[in-house]
């Protein structure tokens, strides 16, 4: 998998179903923007990117690059079976500067689901992400391990420490919980498919004579 934006890839396979989560940030102090791709089948990290210097326009461009890389155009395969266009589920934080990123992505023609990071969503998402790491379901860059080690709650119950990748992963996991991996059936064009059973019935001779 090659990205124009040089996003680090951890699984070189684009044949599954994916969800892309985006945590937006202003870049102040240690706050970073993060883009994460998870495979719906096993919730493994496929690709991940973080930066505390990019603008919202650059973040939107990188996100589009990632989504395009894991999208599939409508096509007819070698067996003449028609497959519909596929875009990975895309969920983006809309708080603050995230609203501008969402607007730019929609202007680019992408289908976007938004995530408001209120107290409930943040708690649920971070907990899901940390549990997935502890269970060994999610592995990725060293930054992820550092974030998991730093993550803690203060005396007021507020989450502290770096949590950019964890937040993006949490968005993905919450979306996967609502929209899990499913086995899809391609659409066959009856005018272009072959009825093998009919051909065999036509060629088959009486039972006592074989073929």
C-alpha cells in the first residue's frame, strides 16, 4: 500500500473492510492530530499517522489519501460478477477545529460520520482502546504504547496524558461496535453469468449410458 502522504503502514492488505478514525488537534503543546485505519475483521491497526504541525487542510488531504487507498471502485471481476463502489467507514472528531476538517472532507466528496468527544464518548472510546491493547488485539507504533502507559485519570476523573492515537482508535472501535464486519455478497448480472447446471443437464446422457 503506497500513500502520497507517506503514512506508515502496518498491514499491506486492502482486501477487507476498514474504518478510518481521525482525531483533530490544534497542535498546541503535545496535542497531535491522528489518523488511524483499523481492519473490521480483527480490529488490527492497518495504518496510522500523527502530527502536531499540520493544518486542517493538510489533515483533510492526508485523510482523503488514506480513504482513497482503501476504497474500491465499482467493477466487474473475472467471473463477471459486479461489485459496488466501496469506501471505508470514516469517522472524524468534529469538536473545535475538527469542524473545518469535516467540511473539507465532505467538499472532497467523502462520506463522513462525525464524533463529538463529550465526556461519555471520550471515556468509552479510551477504555475500549486501552482494553484492546491489553488484550493484544491492537498493536502498532511505539507512540501507541507510550500513550497507553501515560493514560490515567486524575482525582477528578479526567483523562490525562497523551491520547491522540488512542482517541482515534476509540472512535474506530465505537463505530465497529455499531457497524461490525459482515460478509457481503457481490451482485451477479444475470445477463452475463453462466448457468453451469443448465449446461450440464444439456450435455448429460441417460444414467445407463454415462456421458
